[in-house]
C-alpha cells in the first residue's frame, strides 16, 4: 500500500548553526494507521508534528503527506495539544466550530447558510465524546478532561485525514486519561483517519497504536519501530494482560538504554561515594 | 448594622470619615480659608460658582474625551501593529518606553508654539499622556498568544489576519479595557495640566485664575469636580469592560 506519510532522511535545525532537533528520520505511515511516537523529553517529537502539518520545512530530506511533498500548511490535518487551548470567550460548540470558520471549503459557506448544518455536525461529534449537554458552557465551566475532549472535537470537525496529537492526555489524572483513550479509540474506529500520537506514556502508546516509534534524545532519531499486534477492538482489560505488559516492558527497556547511553557520556566513570 | 460592615459601604464610610476629619482639623485650628478651606467652604464655593464651574468642567470633559478618543484609535492601531510583529515589537518598544518617561507637561510649551493657546494643546496633551497604556496592553495581549493555538490555525491555512480577527483581538480585549480605565484618568491629568499652563477655558484655567485671586475654596472646588468627572468616566469604562469582556472575569454566569 502507498504510504500516507513518508519521511525520507529528514533533518531539521531551528537555527543556522546546524544543531539538529531531529536527524536521519526515515519512516512511513500507512493510510488510517494509528502511530505513536515515544521518547525522552526533547527528542524532537513536536518537531515531527510541525513537519507533518507543513508549519516547518525540513532542513534536509523530504516529507510527503497524502502523496505530495509538504510545501505549506496542509488543511487536511487536525491538531490537539497537552494544553486544550480553547478560546475562553466561546462556548464549547463555538470552539469546536472554529476550524470551519477558517479552513476552505467550509469557510465560504459558513457565514451564509450552512451554520446550522455545521452546528448539527459539531453537536453529533460532541455527543460521541459525551459533551452534548455541555455544548453551551464556557471552557472554564468544564473539567480538564472535558476541555480536552472539546479540543479533540475541534481537531476533528473538518474531518481531517491526519490527526496529530501532542501529549493530549499528559495533564489529566489517571482515570480520566484512560477514559479518553477509549474516546479516542472509538472515534478512530468509527471513522478511520491517520493518527500520529506523540506521548511519554508507554501504556497509552501500546494501548492505542498500530505501530510505535521509539525516538532517541536530541538530536532525535528513530531507534526502533515496533508493531503492536494486539487484537482490536481493544478493551482496557487488555492493559493488564501479559502480552501487553511485555510490550510495554520492551519499549521501556529501549528507552532505558537510550538514557543510560546518554548519561554515561555526560558523567564518565564517576567513583561511587 | 450589617450594611455598615459590608464592602459596599466601605468606600462611602471612608470618604465620609475623611471629610469629617478634614472639617474637624480646619475648625479646631481655625485655619484660614485662603490657606486651606474646609469641606463646607468648598461646598459653598461649588454652589456660588456653579455657573462658571459647569461651563469650564464641560470644556474640560470635551477636551479630555477628544484627546482620549484619539488616544484610543491611535493606541489600538499601534498596539495591534506592534503586538503582531515581533520585529516591530523590538524596534519600537524601547522608543515607546523612552517617550513615556518624558513628563508630558514638558510638551505643553512646544504645543503652544505650534498650535497657540487654547483647546488644541489640551486635547493633544490628553492624547499624548493616554495612548501609551493602550499600546502596551494591546501589544501584550497579542504577543502572549499561545503558540499552540496559532499552530492549530496556521495548519488550517489561516492567514495572519484570520488569526488576528478570530483569536488575537478578542483575546486582547480584557487587556484593552483594563488600559482604558487607566488611560481615561490619565487623559484628565493631561488636559487639566495643559489648561493650567495655557488656556482661558477649562477647569485647569478656572483653578489657576482662582488661586491668583486668592479664592482657595474655588480651587478646591475645581479639584473636586475634576476627580468626580474622572471617576464617572472610570465607572463608564469599568461597566463597558464587564459588559464586553465578562468572560474574562468568571463572575455571574
């Protein structure tokens, strides 16, 4: 199958002096594949998001999305971050509708006739994440988990082909986080799209993804590609199974070696005290 | 009794207490009206000169509002420009700070040379003194936009203008209104200073001429009128702020 996202020997430096945020990244992601990217802090995971969405151009190499080289903002992507970044002067519903006021082809028809139609669509989406009753509330009236659900709805309202999530659940408590894993799983199962999930949470990565990429510390490189062959649909119960735990353990080990290698460079043979 | 202890009563009680203290000091030491008039003497002056006070305070109000109006338009425009361009921000910020540290009263002689004695220097002084807080606040509101939010919109193909309209401006409205409250009171300072130095109209002029003819009670009456005008305008903008940017205050759903 033709890949939906392809990185070919990509490197990106934010400055001119040549220190790379990511380096030698080559990977491909199939259409409607759910990919998770894990790695230590500062490994350039967010840089990958900027490259995929066309917010940044690679310093070296080539990034292709949907069959063409990325040359600018793509419009077929949706994004959500750790911080829900909802607009405090808009209700939940109006927050979700924001992308439709901006992105073509919705933008042209938004003001005139289609607002009602789009509202219905947003309401349907809010309903699937359990926020229908909160559509008229303002962000500060919602809990952190609800805000994050709204943020994900905003990322999906224009039916993007590629959803990019940058640690979307990192600021939530453990129970809410697991609840939102299931929300995301169901949204993806109902209407597949390609997902790139950047996360620190290995259980989250294994539970949700088809494939997990492990990245090294800066400059970020792909250390491993790990297909997750757990049967779908996955239930939260699966996170307690031996197979799941073994997968998480494997990934943990790889990241562990990354850190050890990193540490030994900085502190050579310090005598024990 | 409970009303007296409430925070709503507090400002009135404090004001009344200060007036009583003021009157008591003046009566106890029998201070001469030409040095320090008591509240009652000021009140008499207010009534006796009600006509001229009305005329001059109206002039001051119009002057101030005109200068403030120009300040709002100019401040908003400059604030948007400075806040949405990091280059302009770095380029103009030191200049703005330097400009703001000049005592505005120093401009009045220059303005008089350029525009003559009267209303125009007063309007311009009010403008010069009032636009700075607006520029700074609007620029800050725009410059502190969350980069993630900008990314979300830019990835959708939003132009800079889109981002400004949908996110930047609404987001900086609380900053803008907060600065209006500061600016309107500053505008009064500017217009009254200019009237004091060079005008034959306005509360500043009235106070100047009253003091030169030793009518100290009338000078104080002028002070009272200016502070009441400034407070009323402050209340207007505080009310507008609550109406328009209530979402930023989270009180009352």
